[in-house]
C-alpha cells in the first residue's frame, strides 16, 4: 500500500465531466489498495473571473476580501469532486483550507504555508476515506482565509504530501509530464523521464509554469517525490513508467543523484512581459545600488536581471534592470520620487522576453553561454541583457523574437524529437 496525494489542476476539473474523468484516476489508486488525499484547483478560468470581479468592485481593495472571493473557486471543485467520488462508491468529503487546517502567515494574496495539522487527514485515510482538499488556500493566524498566489494549488498539494508523509505527490495536469520546453510552443519538445529539483526550480522560476516555484522548493526541502502526469490519459490503462516498466507514467522530479544521464542543457524556457529600465549617468559612489534597489524593495517591486556598466571616467555609470511589465510604471514613479539617487535620465521599455537555457551539466561544461549567443546571432536576434547562474544562462530579447529564439535554441542543443 502507498499513500498518494493526487492534485488536479484547472483544466483537469474544468467541468463536471472532467471531474468524473479525474475521479476515475482516484478510483484506480483506491482499488489498487492505496490511501489517497486529493487536492483540487478551481475550474480553469474561474480564478481569473473572480480576480476580475474584485477589480471591478474596486480597483484598490482589501487583500483579505480579495482572498475571501478568489478562494471560493476551489471550494466548488472540492465539493463536486467529493460528490462524484461518493457516487462512484468511494467515501469522500471536501475540506476547505481552514477545515484541515492549513495554517499560513498573514500575507494575503501570496501567503506562505506555515504548517498543516494532518490529524484529520490521517484519520480519514486510515478509515478508507478520500479527503478532498481545496488547493490555493489556507487560514491566517487571525482566522481569515488566505490564498497562496497564482498557481498555488501545486504548493498546497506538496505541503499536504509532506504533512501526511505521502510516498508520492502526483500532479495531474493537461500535459503528460515536464518537457524540454513548453510543448505548446515547440511541438518537437521532448518529455523528460526525470528532472532534478534544481533544474525544475530554475525552469519554474524562468517561465515554465507547469509547476509553481514554491511547490518545487517545498518538495526539495521536504523530500517529496513529485510526479507530473496527465489527467487525460486513460485511467484504466496499465500503469507504465517512462522506462517501460510497471510504474508511474509521467515525469519524476527528484534528486540529481537519481539521474544517470546528465544533459548539458536540459530545457529552454521563455518568460514574456519583462520590462527593462535603465538609469543613465548614475553618480558612481558607494551605496548607489543599495539606494536604487532599496527604494524598489520598499515598494515590494521584484527586480530580476541587473546589469551595471563600468564608468568610463569613474564618475557616472548606467544601471539596467528588469521588472514585470505590470510593475513598470510603479518602478519608474518610485525611482523618480527617491531623494537620494542622482542620475541624468530614466529610459525603458515594456514587452521584452527572457529566454533561458537550464541544465545541471553546465556546472562542469564550459562554453554554454557562448554557444547560446552564437545560436541567437545566427538568427539575427539581438541580445539586450545577459545573466547567468551555475546551471542557467538567460538573455533578454525583443518579444517579437521570443518563440523563434526558443525553437532555435531547442534545436541547437539537440533537444528536438526526431519523430515529428
Ligand atoms: P494546471 O491548471 O494543471 O495547474 P498549468 O496551466 O498551470 O496547469 O500548467 C500546465 C501547462 O504548463 C501546460 O499546458 C504547458 O503549456 C505549460 N508548460 C510550460 N512549460 C512547460 C514545460 N517545460 N513542460 C510541460 N508543460 C509546460
Ligand atoms: N486556481 C488558482 C489559480 O488559478 C490556483 C491553481 O490553480 O493552482 O491560480
Ligand atoms: Mg498550475
């Protein structure tokens, strides 16, 4: 017997028919003698609709009420999933975050899970029940409902898996695993059998939204075995692992040590909607970067790539960085209002794309950045900014060339499937 947490994303529970399809996967696991807790997202599109309503009600509003509204989507699907399972003869009941309870801090809209009391889930599973838990939400110390940030149900699922000491956390979605790049953009993308936590973390933070970043962080820290697989596979088909043996289909996210064949480049990602801001002729003195980025941090503006040029004559320099498009105007206003930064002017542009190549093999192989620049140059794509870390290289380019760049790099690093 295994203990499994099964998480179903928005498209997997988009209507009652799909909830039935998802429930058949749960039925299969129960009939195989396993214990299961289910975590559900809201129906696809629902959270966007709810967010839209809060904005319509008032563009600026209380984050606690935002959470009260947007958390409701998951309650609908949890209840429906419990009804469908019961109808199939599987004892099930739904739990809102506060009923579990899933404790979070009080950062409404992007709360962090601080602890889960697994007593009730344990008890129910031991009795043969399937608890169906709302993803994306929890309860603050004040007793008010919180949400975890967009895509947060993945994090709920991993946290529940850690709390109930599950053998596995299966993330059921609309693709059958983690691919070398978004399969919707590159049809020749290849499914990976395994990916290391480190690579998955980079890919998630660089734009592969198949898993929320925090869910990967949590799985890595708590040693949760995470599998990404498809809800739309036949629930009654024999369970075959990617290597052809009986097992779990999909992509296993695991420790690097479990992966024999280490690719130099494992994946390519694309993040759109990146704004670039340059401060020209900044007075070059100690503390200037602290003043600029301190002012932005005080406004909770998340800065990503940062480049500072060498001052020609030692007196002034240019500093360039990126923020999400949505934060562009606020960032400019913040810098204009800051008292202690001297510069000649601010220039910038919205709508750029960050393209990255990721791979643990980069640790031991030279020249990946150089070959990436060459592949982009061959397509006459101009690079605006570059950043690197131990296992990734990222470039900022004009959005117009984003998909071309992803496809070119995917081919260049030999990641294309040959059978399509
Ligand atoms: P869910 O609603 O199930 O949480 P998401 O839409 O959040 O699903 O994530 C699944 C989507 O992630 C896929 O439909 C796919 O387009 C996208 N995606 C982006 N990058 C990748 C990747 N490298 N591998 C697989 N899917 C990816
Ligand atoms: N429903 C939430 C969202 O769309 C959480 C999730 O689906 O993971 O962001
Ligand atoms: Mg998701």
